[in-house]
């Protein structure tokens, strides 16, 4: 998020694009044949890009992920993201530029999301700075950054019905909450406090509080001090099964605004959603390197 709180950006690199209808329709047989660098900008002039590409578009090393025209690469102490994508309808534009993420430190935290470890959350850099330079008016800024990864060997909708996640900056670092309801009815509830040196500790969980439902009526809740009334400060991504927004709440008496996500996987499981998603997530199977 920008320091002024009016703009934000998210970038996700997928090998096996979990939200792609094309990957689902393929039977999830070859993750490398459904790759994507998803870029979304939020605020004035915001755009959404998510192109499902074939295996010819993938190149990777230990420090670099290339998917067609865009790439992520480690350069000493920072993650460099070079973007060259085209946003989906109804607002079709080229989004081109560079994002630099500078972690304060790298953590060692890994959280299995299911008892068998089929899904894992890995918060690499919960505290970071971000520098954004995108070739559009008003899209050169700096602010608060974050870098994590999720790994899985099964489809999300096979194991979960609903989850929420939130990352909130604090004076000492950042606090993250991860709550999920699994298909079998069991619950995951976890909270971590991260310091700027990369150290982490689990924390007693503050109570949940409801937020107003999203525009698509996705249920939303987050955690904060007893009596806190979380509220949305910036709407980011609003889909029939997914909400991402900037949310203000109170943690240990500190008012903070962070990024919050809610995912309704019961809705996502519906086959009726897949053709709708295909409009926003085009498939580009062929790619030729220069």
C-alpha cells in the first residue's frame, strides 16, 4: 500500500493457477502448463491482469520466475518484479513497469493449513518496503510491502470452505491472522507477531469482528481488540467468491490499516462461476521467446 493509503498493488506468481478455470478444466494435470503473473492495481486508474499461459511461457531458476513478458527475480537484498501485462475487460490497457520489494528480514515461519501438510503458508517477508513505478499517471510511489507464498498439492476447494487472512502493520513490525474453515468442519486459527529483524511469535488470538459484506455479499470478518469496529478503508478486489480490501482495526490498542482477504470456496466450487472467470482470465497457450 502507498504511504498515503490511496493506492495499492498486488502481484501473485502462479505455477498451477489455482483461480484459473482453464487449470480446473484441464483436470489440474500439469501445473507448469497453467502459469501466470497476476498484477492488480488499486486506486485511481486501477486495473486487473491475469493471463493463464502455457508451459512454453515458463522459465525459472532458484532466483528467477519468468512467465511470458513478466518476471520476478531476486537481486541481492530485494525482489524485483518487471511487469508487462494487459488488463482484462472491460478496461483493457497495458500495465508496464517495475516494482521493488525490500524486506526488512526473512522469517523462518511455515504454517501447515491442513493436518497432513497438503497446504502451507510461508510468510517470507511480513515487514518490507515497496517502490512502485508503473507507466501510468500517479503510479510512482513508495509504501508498506509484504511478501508471502502459499503451497498446495490439492485444490483449495477440496479442503476448505472459507478463509480470511489479514496483515496489519504495527510500530514494532506486523501482525498476521489466518483463519480457515475446512471441508470437514474443523477450524484453523492462527496469529503471529513479526518483528523487523524477522523474529516471530504466536500470539493469543483477539476476538473476531464482522465487517460489512463485500459488494458481491462475501462474508467478511477479521480480528482485533475487544470492542473494535473494523471498517473498510479502500476497496481493492471484489469478485463473487473473493474480497480484498484495506481494513482499519485496533490491535493491542494501536489503530492500524492493513490488507484483508476473504475467500468463499463454497461459491468458488460452483461450476457456474468458471465461464464468468474465463472472461477475466484469458488463456494464451503459445509463447515464443525472442
